[in-house]
C-alpha cells in the first residue's frame, strides 16, 4: 500500500512537471496556431545554461539566467521565423523541427557523454511521512509547478496580457483591429513557454534522475502526448494530460517487474500508449475543441 | 516539352563503372532515402498530414525483409523465404502496419497526427529492442543478400561488365535505380490522377473535399498506408546497403531527417523528395570525406564540430531558410539559362 502511495505521489509530481511543459506548448499553439517541435530543445537549453552557471552564480542565479536564456530563445524563434514565414502553419511547424535539429545537435555535442548536475538545493534528501518515503525534489517539483501554474492561470484570467492573449486565440483579426499588438502577444507567448520549460528542466533532471544528459530531451518529449491528449488548444487539458501521463509513467515503471512479458523499459512507452488509446476515442483530446465545420 | 529532357537520367547508369565503393554506397543510401522520402512527401506534402513515425515503417521494412529472408539460427528466427518474395512480404508488412494505424491516421489532421505518430517511434524502438530473436537486439542482425531469378546481388560470382568486376554494391546500384524509378513513376501517377487532386484538396480545403464527396478519412488512411509501404521499400534497400540492421538507427533523428528532406527538396512533389533526399544524405558523407580540407570541421572524435554535427547544423538551418525564403524548396530554384521561360497566358 505504501508503495502505491509513493508511486502515486511521484507520478503526480512528475505529472505536474509535464503539465508545466505542456502548458507552454499549449500557450504557443493558442497564440500562434503553430506546434512548437523545438520545445524539448528549449528545455534542454535552459537546463544546460543552468548547469553551466550554477557553480558561479549559485542555483537560483543559474536558474534565473537559464530561464532568461530559454525565454530569449523562444522569443527569437518567434521574431525570426514565425513573424516572417508566409507558409502554411503546419509547414512553419516543420520549420521548428529545423530549429530543433540545430539546437539539439549543438547541445548534445557540448554535453557529449557527460552527465551534469543542475545544483539544486534538495539533492538526494528524502522526506519520510508515516512510512511513505518521498524524495524532496519530488515535493519541490509539485509545489513549484503548482505555484507557477496557479500564477499563470491568474495572469491568464485577470491581467491585460492574459485577456489579450485569449482574445487573439479567439479571433486574431478582430483583436488586431481592437488595437492588440499581435506580434507582442505571440512573442510573449513564446517567451513564457521557454521560461516554463527551463524551470521544468530542473525537475526533469533532479534526483532520482542522474542529471542533465543528452537523453533529457526524451523525457521532455513526453509533454507532447500530455498536451495532445488533453487537447492542444486547452489549458485545462494540458494540466490533466500532464498529470495523467505522469501517474501512468510512475505506476507502469513501478510495477514493471510484474509486467516483464511486455519487455523492459515499459515506463517510457506507456505514456504513448495512453495517448493512442485516448485519441482513438476522442480524436481532439479530452478537452480540445472539436473541429466542426458548417457549410 | 519533348521527352529529350529525360535523357540525362541515363547518366545514372554510369557511376558503377567509374566511382569507387564509397560513392556507390552513398548513392545507394540516397536512393533508399529517396524512396522513403517520396512516400513521406505523398503524405505530408500532398495531403498535409504530418508524420513523425516514418522511421518506424522503415524499420518494419528492413526487419521484415531480414525476418522473411533470414535463416533460422540458434538465437534468431527467420523464415528463409526467397529474397524476392521476402521483399514483397516486407513491403506488404509495412503496409499492414500503416493500415493498423489508420483509425488514428484517418481521423487526426495535420500536426495532430504528427504528435500522435511520435508514439510509433517510441513503441517501435521498444519492440525492436525487446524482440531479440527477430531483430538481434542492440547489436542488430546481418541482412541476407538479395537474390532474384538465380542472380545473387552480392560479391559472389565473377560478373564482369565492360572490364569492371561487379561486386555487391555495383549490382545493387542497378536494383536501387530500378526500384527508385518504379517508385517515382507510381507516385507521379498517383499525383497526376484523381487521387492526387483529392489529396491536394484535403490539404487545402478539408471541408470542400468532404462536400465534393471525397471520403476524407478513408483517403487519409489510404495515403498513410501507401506512404508506409514506400517507407518499407526504402527500409529494405537501406538494409541491403548497410548489410546489417541495427535498431538504434531507426529512431527519432531519422524521422526528423526525412521531414527535413521533403521540406528542403520541395513539399508535394516527387522530384522534390529526390532532391531533398540527395541533399540530406550526401551532406554528412561529403563533410566526412573532406573534413580535413574544410575549416571549422574536425574529424570525428577530436572534440571539435564533427562532420555529422556540421551536416545537422547545415540542413537544420536549410529547413528554416527554405520555409522562409523558398516556399517551393530547392526544386523551386530556377537557373535562368537552363529553364525555358514560361509562356505567359494573355
């Protein structure tokens, strides 16, 4: 029983990190209708900058620069690519794959075979509560993700920025006519998404994961199924999808010794299986807007 | 225009007589990639359905062939079929795998399918690493050589043509050309006829397509299946050229390479796919070959920018640049002295 509770808490914590990544992904899609395939490499960039600088600047300083770097990279992609490209939106999505190829090649070349620590203050300490053992990083991930998501939702609902963001998602032409600067909105969406991804990088690579290496982006990729099974254009969907993926991964990973007939490393595949099953029943995700065309 | 402009294609028959094995192998990789890219371009370029799962179907083709043609050994299973039959079975198997994905491929549109098909890569890698007796696990498995009508495409037999001894690669070159030619002709036929127009309309105006009576979901699923068969054939040729199939190769990076190919060459056209495949496949080979003569590129393992990394920077940047400045891809580049001026219609 304690094992199940441990796994559930770990899953929720992992899921909240995925939700953080998926949230950025959804924000970009809502603001610009482009799927950002470079999201995993933005996360790797943020993590890498933090890992390099945490010795000199301390963890928080390094993280701050990492967040800024990822946000700036996101904004730069918007400025250079999205604003100028006149191609169809799904072709622009493929162009973000080009950016992903370049960023990923450069970062994995720099990382080589090394495993870097991001220097988080929790290290490998654990909390024991009534027989249940949880790593401190997992608790921190849950708390930080919850706070950031709450802040984001409040900003999305009440600040002028959030209101204009929602207006643009609803009808970009009308909102441009009402005086909303489309360029600024979409650039800020990319910057926010990059920043969220950089924060997520800390918890993707923290204990019990060994650290930041070239495979960290594979973990970040699991935010893609999270975003799409919740519905690409739904903020609620990103949160629910993230938690669902996280809990699935933790449970399947935890009980994989009972599931050996399905092969090793099942925890990494399970999220994708869940995504396929959900898409079979609801093609536009759990909370996504259904495509309805009226003729 | 006259048919004479296709005559230069005959030059492709010459390389086995002049080039060394390195270039023949590179050329065969290009042909295999081109077949796969034509398939992906039918799906992504012409129908507007993004797929990140293309490398999975390449793997199905490659391992399908190895399994059907391979012999039973202590730790590996194989059916030991005649290689020609094995090729047909492998392509059919890839098609079946594509068909099995059709409930998803038919219903999801565009980028949604792109993300959903990520699942194929990860599921595929999982299966490939775990089905030891078919794939040989991490270290892969040797590929049995091709053989058709008693003629073996390997180093055996003293085949000498015009004073050149023909080994495996020389023989495979002509097989590759034949397969690529057939694949290209078939795709051209699909694109020119009713299916091609239906596919383009689904890409541009999904609702209009439905109103005109085109079964949108069924067409999408059919194109997905066709493209996976192309990938299967490409995978077979790839396996024959490598002579060893390793699961690790068929991962995410390969799928991204194929998407880069069709964007660089030109979306929605057969020649674009071939040009893109040539660019993306030859670039790392060229950089590796001439790495000591190039500035900024260091040989692999010395810590600098390795040729394969340099190639990635270049074609990653090429993808972005082409989307921004050359929407029709490299195929859209017109060299004024070679291209006849279009008759302007009044």
